[in-house]
């Protein structure tokens, strides 16, 4: 240790137990369609003001999303996720804030709560690019709706594979 | 088992520091061993580490003293044990704490400074600091109240730091120095008697004193300390681990605090604002459970302080925060759920602003309900009912927050609520607080769901309070309206826009619209033409009514037309009027459109302010959405100014760096001219930015002046009318309006402080009605 008791009594120092911000940390998910290195992607995620929002009902409107996510700050844009074929809502969206801090608060306090009676999930997004508003499932919706076995009235009933049986 | 095991290196210094920090932070958490044995163990480990890691240990302990006040007595005990083993370390720790305290005071970290003072005072109980020297420090604190020409909030802080330490150390100090303590307490009493409390009404959540008086924070604390003294300083709530170590600690040598001179008041000193203590529960509210400590008991003070500290420590981690709140010790002796709910609402309703973002409290309460599903939801329901019952005297700003919280909370629980219990509001005038509250809640609930859902969740009798179906009103929609001026142009526009017309095509269609204000026609033909605006805006918004995105696209596509039509101030005002006419059933849409129009500079902030106070909006003047729009507008203005100021600072910094580089590289002056050329662009930029800043600041000041002016006009009108017709001034409208004026002051107090001279000389002069002037005076008292 340093000689003497001259350690700076820094009033801005903190403790790691108080620095914990797990709701804001990056999840394990990485968009496989991202163009660029993993490093680039994570750099963008760490300063992003855009959130991906999942597990929405197909009937949840832009207005409802705006009302809920507006509680953590001013929203720059909401982009509804669409079925690639039908061009109708398919249960996800992007919410972009003007300020990173507002997006962080959404991750802390809106992620994991209910919208339209459903627990919604938010995650960092590297930034909207044209084309990303479409589902990537074979039938046009989201991948998760292709294969799921359960019945979900808010997401078109049974999964596509089940429906085709 | 086949993996080669990486040989553990001898730890890096930073790893040791992390380990030490972790050990220290974790002591006091749930453990298989007793707290005493954990403390003893940790003291042994740290003592052994002192030769090599003393400064790190000092830093960590000082930091926990400052940032983990909810574990105060755990750490004072630890320091006590260390001091008993190593007297020099104890002395160095005390010195480090004093240095840290001085630093905090210098940089206006007053809340953390209180924790340091409390820590020092509890060190008296641990035989680290000699009681007489602590009393001497407190004597210096209290003597601040004798200083002349200093803000009252400065004296308040030193008084608070003294009084709020007494629950921990009052007994010990009184036993050792009763005469001095009596003198201090008597000086305290006379200070509290003479200090002014003009600010109190502005900070109270309820204007009524029943059932619980909303006391000024120093008054409440004083009552609590007086009661503590009367009880001979017996305090039974605080956990004091040092008691178990008394035999060791009383052998330790104590240190004397160095004489502490409070740093003088400077221009840059910013002291905490006064507070009002929020109380909503007492022992009658939970007759089955443990008795809630009375409002003037020191236990109540300590519990509330600790719960607030826990929220402050863990606000980012809602699950941890909920768990920590629920594991607050003393669970079976106090009605913890009630304390937690009260403390959370105290923060949510705090004036001027909650310590944390509002949505945090909603989610925290939901987490608490998840952890205590059998008990907490009932307490919350009881609290909601009580808040509803007292709406008549609740501050309008707090009602806003109640509306936001309750509607958002309900949306997480399928909007289940016993609405019939609130049928009493149906017989009241719709402007009265209770029916107004229910209306606003239902409107917010609708925004989070949809219209039919709201109709379904309330009893049929509540239909009078249900929100309107948020549909667009298009005046040119019906064939029956074909006699309206502009009808044919509207049809034309509709077809053109559907056929993807350009801005130019729109302009040429609009040329045919006659101007009802014929005298205002000038040569350019682009003068204020309300009919043009009406036809264009009505038609466009109607075509884009499907969603927010559609409307935003429309605003973007025809931005040029909007800018031209809304060029004049009257044009801007009229655009806003038409937006309202089209979307008056959908306040949320109005809000997002106004936001977009400000951001794309179709209208400016002053236009929005004037529109809100216009007679066309008088009917909606007390509705929540109007004030959300106004405050959002002010916030945009404030952020805009900050942004340009920041740009200016950054550019200045770049120039300074450039000069520095030039000065260090330059041995001779031959390159002067070329350096000037390099500076040129930056210096020009700075000049331009300087102008931009001044212009933005001027616009910001103007916005506030407009708002205040309009408030004064509106309120004066009402007061005069009441006076001449002999009716009571205090109508629901008046209460709402005057509290909205207060809200402007409170929510933007930092900016408004800059305008005090102008406000005093220009607007809030002595000739003003005393009702209105009182609001200004209360505001001035906040930092006086």
C-alpha cells in the first residue's frame, strides 16, 4: 500500500455493492444478423438508446407502448414489429429514446412488468436498420412463434408448426 | 478432473482491495454465524492486514460510513474493535473522517455529510471518540445559528446534523455533559422558535392537519428529541452490536475530535431544501399487528431514516431493494409493511420532486407485493383507500403522481379494483377532487389498454366518469358540412394527399382558400390565414389519424407547408387550436403532436404556453394532460439550453487545448499567423455558439415570464370576480390553478432562481393580490 495515510478521501468513490445495475447489463442475446464484429456490436449495445421489446400481444398498439415506455423518458420513436408477409403487428417493437439514461430506466423499471396483461421483456438493441422491423420466422412472424407448442391467444393461438399439423 | 488447474497467482493489489471491500460490505448480511462473531472475525482479519493495506482499509471504511448509513452501528462497532486493537489506526480513521466531512461540505454533499456526523457520534458509543469532544463539535454546529447574513437553510443543516445524531448518542452525551447538552438544547429551541416557516405550505402533501399533521422536518425532529429526553434518552429500536463488546471497548483509549470549524458560507454553497414529514399511518391502522411507533417517537425517525437509506442504496436493483426493505430488523416488533408503504409514498409524493424517477416506485411496490403476497397488497389497498378519502386536501402535484401510480399499478393487475366503494364521488360536481381523480385515472388506464376495456371494468354508474372514445373529429367529414367555408378545398386536399402530392402542389391548392382576415393580406400572400391552416391541418390529421407513426410521417412529409402556414405567432397558435379541435377526444395524441411540432420547430414553446392559457382551452384547463404538455414543453426548452451550453463549453475546451499545444510546441513566434488561421474557425464557432446560448437563454426566460404573466392574469381575474360578487375564493378551480402555479416554481426551481430579480420587480410586485404573492414568497423562502 501507499506510504502514509495520504489516501485521497475521494467523495466521489463508491462501493461495488452499490454499483450493481444488473437490469442494465447486456443479456446473452446477440443478433446473429448484425453486420460487424462482436466487439462493434457490444460497443453499440453499451451506448444504445434503443430497446427491443418482446412478448407483446399482436393487438398491442403503438399508443399503448408509447404511454408505458414514456414513463422512463421522452421517446424519439416507436417502430412496430411486423409480420413479413401480412405486414401486421407480430408481437415485438423497438423503442428509441433521445437519452441513454431514459432507456436505462426502462430496462430497470419497465422490463419484466405488464403491458396489455402480458409480462414484456426489453433488451438492448444495436440500433434500428431498415428490414429489422420484420419477423424472421419462416411464416413471416417471429421465430419463437414458429415452433412453440403452447396456445397463446394474444399471439395467433398455437405456434405455426402446430397449426400446420 | 482432467483440466489442468491454473495455479492461483499471488493476488494483485486491486484484487485484494476488492476482497477487502467485499468482506467489509458483506458483514451484517444474513449469515450462519452471529453478527458478533462475524465482526470479531473481520476485525481480526483487518488488523492483520493493517501493516500492508492500511490506506485501502481506511478508504473503504470511510466510504461505507458515507454510503451505507443503514448499517451505521455495524461499522461503528467494527471501528471500535479495530481501535481497541490498534489505537493509532483509530486516530487515523477519525482524522480521515474529518477530512472527508470537510470535503463533503465543500462540494455541497450535505446528505452524505449527515451520515458522517452520525457515524462520528456513534463512535462515542464505541469508545473511539471522547464524548466531550463530540459535544464540542456540536457546540460549533449549533453556533452556526448565530451567524449573520447567512441563509436559513445553512443553519438548518447544522441543526439537523446535531439533532439527528441524538437518537444514537444522546444518552451517552447527556450522561457525560448534561449541562452543555442542556445549553445546546435550549439554544436549539430558541432557534427553532425564531426561524421562519413560510415555505411549509408549499411542501405539504395535504393542506389539512387531520388526521396527521404534515410537520416541517425540524419541528418534527425536535418533538422527537424532546420526547426522547423526557424518556431519559432510552432508545430501544436501534441495533447496537457494540453493546455485546462492552468489556473490550471500554478498555480502549478514546480519541478527541479535533476542533471542527464549520466551513464558511460561500456563494457556491447549496444547502438541502427544507422538507415536510409525510405521515399517513398511525397505530390505529393496523390493530391486529405490532404497534406502530408514534409520530413523535424517535423510533419512528430511525425507522424512516433507515428505510429511506435502503432505497437510496438499492434504487437501481428493484429486487434487492424490496428484499432489503423487507428484511429490515425488528420485523415482529413494528408493522414493517406499513412503514415501508408509508416511506415509499413519502418519496413518491415528495415536493418539489421525488428522489428517484416515479416509475421506480411503481415497480418497487410490485416487487414487494410479489415477495409478500399475503400481506402487502392489503396494506397497499388500505393506503390507496386512505389517499382517495383525503383527495380534497391533497396538493394537485401529488394528485398527479397518485393518478400515474394507481393507473400504472392497476394495469399490472388486470385493472381489478372495487370501484363501487368509490360511488360517493358520482354525486359530486365533476370538478371536485374525487370525481376528477377517478376520471383522470380511468383516462390513464385507457391509455394503457383501450376504450372498451375501461367501459367493461367499471360499474355502469361510472359511465359519467369514463373517458371519451379517442376518435378524431373531422369537421369536413360529413356531406352535411358542405356549406362550411373551405369544404371543397378540403376534399381537393384529401384527394391530392392520397395521391402523394408534393408540398408545392399543396401550396397551390391552398392558394384558393380565402382569408377571413382580409385586412391582414400582404403582397406575399402568406400572411396569417386561419382558414388555410384549418383546412390543411384538419384534413392532414384526419388522413393520418390511424396511429402516431402515421401522424408523425404526415408532419414530416408536409413540414414545409406547416412551417409556412405557422410562420407568424398567430399562425402557430392557430395550428395548435386546430390540432385540439381535431383530437380533443384523444389527449395523448395532442401531447405527442405538440411534442413533435416543437421538436421540428413548427411551433415554439411560447406558442404552446399561450395556447394553454387561451380561452379555447379554458374548459380543459384543469385536466392533467394540459399540465403534462406544459411541463414537457418547459423541459424541452431547458434541455435545449443545456445542450447548447454544453456545446459551447466543449468548443471552448477544444480551443484551450489547441492553445496549449501551440504554446508548448512554439519556440519562436514565426508561426503566429498560421496559428491564428487555425484558431479562426474555432473562435468563430465559439462566437456563434455564444450567440446561440444567449438567444436560447433569452427564449427560456421569456417562456417562464409568459407563463407567470398568464397565471397572474387568470388568477387576478378570478379573485376580482369573487370579491365583487362576494363569493368564496376557494373554488376547486382556484385551488387547482394556484397549485399549478406553485408546481411551476417547484418543478423548475433551479432555472427560476436565475430570474428572481426580474420576477420581483416586474411580475410579483407588492401591488399583486396577496393570495398570488404568497406563492412567490413561499418560493423565495425555500432557499432563504
